[in-house]
């Protein structure tokens, strides 16, 4: 099953919405610090409502801790970015993929994108719109991966 990774998320409702999506699909969620909020933040809780007990959430203090965790499990790291090289719809997902999303303000760093096995983008028609909301992007990427893998019921 693919896993969703949020690197340095800043906005609690986005993380809460992504947590709800992960709960609904049974997808593990990884939060890589530093986070832009406390995990007890009332906005985070409110956005996830009562779904938090159903989220397989993993907290990683920093990128080094996440890298060590990822090495244990293996799988490709797929960085989602407006600067990605592959259209996410045309990309072939694998069951052990890790879907990485950066913070709402800066996205994934160039260094982290370089570490990814592939970088993916979500096509947008209007040239003045530079990116989608983080929770929308994560849902699009995750549902496409699950659709391809036949894991939607």
C-alpha cells in the first residue's frame, strides 16, 4: 500500500484533511518535522474530526529520522511538485511507493526532490495558478495510486 508523507506541513486544517483521507483509505500517514503547529492543535483535531483514532500516523522528528525509517521498509520516494518531471496520471504506481508532499509555503526542497526516485506533477491548465491546496494534491495523488493498484472498493 502506498504511504503519504508530509514534510514540514504548516497549516493544521490541511494536515487534518489529509489525515481524514488516509483514515478513509487505510493509508499510513507520515508527518516529518518540524511541523508548523502542535499535534494537539485544536484546528488539527477539528479538521480530522473524530477520525484520528483510525489514522495509522507516524511522527518523524526530522528528515534524518524519516530517512532511517524509510530505509527499513524500502520502496520508491515520489516527490510531488509543480516542478515535477512526470504527469502523475501517466505514471505507473507500485504498492510500496511513498508519496511525498512539501509544506504549503515552500513545497519540497530542491535537495529532497533530488533524493526522490521520481518527481510528479499535477497538470493545471491556467498558467497563473502555480499550485493546488496541499490536501487536494495529496488526495489526488493517493487516489490515483490506489485506483491504479486496484485498491479502491
